[in-house]
C-alpha cells in the first residue's frame, strides 16, 4: 500500500513539475520571439488548468508506459525520459484529435509538452525510489 501511495504522489509531483517546465519553455520561447509574456495571475491560472488537463490526459498513458517498461525490463531512467516525452506529445495531440478528429494547430504545443515530459519522467523514477529491473 505504501509503495502505491508513493508512486501516486510521485506521479502527481512529476506531472506538476513537467507542466511547470512546459509552461516555462512556452513563455521563454515567446519572450525570445519578442512577444509579450503573460502576467503572473494568467500564468498561475494557466498552470493550474494545464496541470489538471495534463493529469487527466497523461494518467492512463503513464500507467501503460510504466507497465510496459516493467514487463520489458528496459533500463531506467532513460526510458522514463523518452517515455515521458512521448506521453507529453501524445497528451498535446489527443484533445485535438478527440475534438476535431484531425490536427489543426496542436503541433505548436508538442515541443513544450515533450520538454515537460522529458523532465517529468526521470523525476518520477527518482521520487519512486529509483526502481531497477528485475521488479
């Protein structure tokens, strides 16, 4: 029971940090392009909304990813990094596919979602106690 609770809390923490990294990358790219950055209130609201959306969209994808990594015995944390980036990209595309049945402008969010997932994957691995095969 304790390991399941630890894994769940670790996943939420990693999801939050991944969302923060994605938003920071998005804001940094806007600032580098000379575009106005969002206010602190808008950033806080956007971060909260994106965290809730990311948690809802990535939960089943992350669960499947961790199960596949455990079954295959792939070395971690590199698998978590690549898997987190893949989950982030999928989560960025999924709402667009579900709502419009094709991609319109979801591709613009993919690099930021991948950066967040790439950071969240190894953080999750580290917070859960750095598990290694065999499980």
